[in-house]
């Protein structure tokens, strides 16, 4: 699909939520076979996907922090979120996640600040345009040293990140659709997910974090 210009169609990842909902909550029955389950299944899926995505990021935070107390906080939050996924369909539909998101966000930001500081990101030498939520659409950042940059929720659509070193860069929620990451080192970037990578253009020399799949659409050159 990406080769035909439908890159957005290739970037969806449910973080394992689909299997949990279909197999555990609905015993493997498809909503196509039982249309009356459709609304409940879709509602439960949306909540479980959100919980799984938060757990994904917390597990990384637990591994990346240097502070054992923060690691414990992350582990406890993962256990709490995992317990929520075991609720019934009705309970999931009425589950309020605002407080959970706030707790998760606090831990993720603590770890982000800690990791980025280890790359001297707060020494005043970072490009002032590289801030959370920055509009960097189409920006030429080729070969920039972006270690420790805080690019949470940044718009990097079509940006040129070729040959960049993004060790310790916070990419939580960053939009990488169409970004060029050929020969870039993303192996130590923070909070990078498969769907984000699937929206970008990489190659076999692009280094990605352990556990994040290399998109099949990327060039083998």
C-alpha cells in the first residue's frame, strides 16, 4: 500500500490489543459472524489498545531510567494497567482513563528528562526550534546531531533526518509520515513505535530500537 501512495494505511498497530479483545473477551468470534457484538467489541478494543500502548511505553521507561524508584513506579503502573485489561466488556466501555494517562505521562516525562540530560540536552546548545510540538514539516535536518532533543508530538512530516543521530531523543507522538530516515540512527531514541517507523522512509542501514520491527516497505539498498 505504501508503494501506491497510501502510506497511512500501513502504519496502524494495535499493540496486541486486537488479539486480547477477540480471543479473551469474545472467544475468537468475529463481529462479522455475530454483528450484535460489533459495538461492544469496537469500544473494548479502543480502550484495550490505549492501555497496551501505555504499557509499551512504560516498559521502555522502566528499562531506560537510571533511578530504581522510577523503575518501580513504571513497573507498578504496568501491573495496574494490565489488570484493567482483564475487565469485562461492560467495565471496559465505562472505564475512565484520564487519571491513568496522567500518571503514565508523569513517569514518561521524568524518564525523558533524565535520559535527555545524559546527552547534555539541557546545556543550552540545542537548536531552539527543536521543541515539543514543533512544526518541522519538510525541514532539512540531514546529518544533524539530535541526541537528547525533545521532539514529543513534533510534526516531522516529510522532514529530512537522513544520517541523523537521535540517541536519547524523545519521539513520543512525533509524526514521522514521509520523513526520510535513511542511514539515521534511531536505535536509542525514546518512545519510538512501529507505526511511526512504518510511516517514514528508511533503508537497511537505518538503525531502529530493539523490539521495534523494521518496516517491510523500507528500501533494501
